C-alpha cells in the first residue's frame, strides 16, 4: 500500500473511530491544513463529506464551496460598489474644491474671502451651515465675522486639540455660536485657520455643520476642508500684508 493510501486510510479511521486511533478532530484538521491538495488527490472523498445547510438538509462539500464563493462574490461586489461610489463622491468634491480655490484666488480683500467661502459652501457644497470666524480684539466696520480668541475659547475651546481639524456632535449652544443661528441638534467639522509653524497663532476658523447629528463624526475625512483652510490662510496673510 502506498504512503498516500495509508494517509487516506488513517484519516478515514480517525473520522470513524475518534480517539481510539490516537487521532482526533484537531489532528485531522491540522493534517488537512498542511495537505491542502488532499481532496484534489482523492476527489472521491467529496462524496463522503457533507455540511449541514441552514434549512436542515445536508449538502455536499462542493455545494458548500459554491455557496461560500457565491457569498464572497456578493460581498466583493458590494465593496466594489462602495468604492466606486466613494470615488465618484471624491471626484465631485475635488471639482467643487478646485472651483472654490480659483474663486478665492480672485478675492481682493478679507471681505471677499469671507463672502466667497460662505456662498460656495451654501450653493456649491450644499452644506446646511457654514461659518468663518476671524480672530480680532477690535470691532470695526466690516462684513467679516470677528471674535476675540478668549470668546471663542470660552464657547468652543474644548473642541480644539492643537492645530488639527475636529468633527463630532456639538451641543446646541456650541452650534449656535459657530453658525450664529439657533440650531437645536447637529454635528460639525471645524478647521483652524493656522499656519504650518507650531508656534504661530491661528488666524481664526472655518466650519461646516449639519442638522444630522451623525453627519460629521471621527470617521469623516477633512482633507478637502483642511486644504481650503490652507488656501484661506495664505490669502489672508497676503491681503493683510498688502493692507499694512
């Protein structure tokens, strides 16, 4: 008897007699894992192996494999569909961001930056709420919303961690302060208008919000909004320098 035939007989005996042969389920399992071509070498064994079906009836191993492959195929299709949807959404978001950046580059004042950003968020990006707040200790004749750093820190200071963007569900008073309107419930993404230097002071912030409390959460990316914030910081610095 060949060595392969002896191995086949040993597996059959272990299945039928259990621990009497010194083999058990685990040893058979390990053998099959280490000899993954076993069923290919002995295809007749497929006739003896059956798996219980959800309906209670028994199906052959081949049928079970087909079922598993079909389920995996469905799962892969769903993943591909999700990836395709995300790609389309990102393409649209990229195009909206590109158009906004070009509009911002045409701004000749901080007021122009302010109005362009808010109009684009509302008309192009279709967000529920949008805000830009510039830090200033002085109040003057301007259409730009300004607040002192102390006021912002008092109202929403707990939301900021360094110079990073944050997303999450906000309290009603935090939302109302950010967007200057009464908002009972919702979520927001907030990005500081900061230079890349860790020692630099933020110039302000931009924020977008939703009446949906789960719209902006920790899983939502802020890459595009952060990119817009970087552009605004560069332009504000240039415009303020030209004004001085």
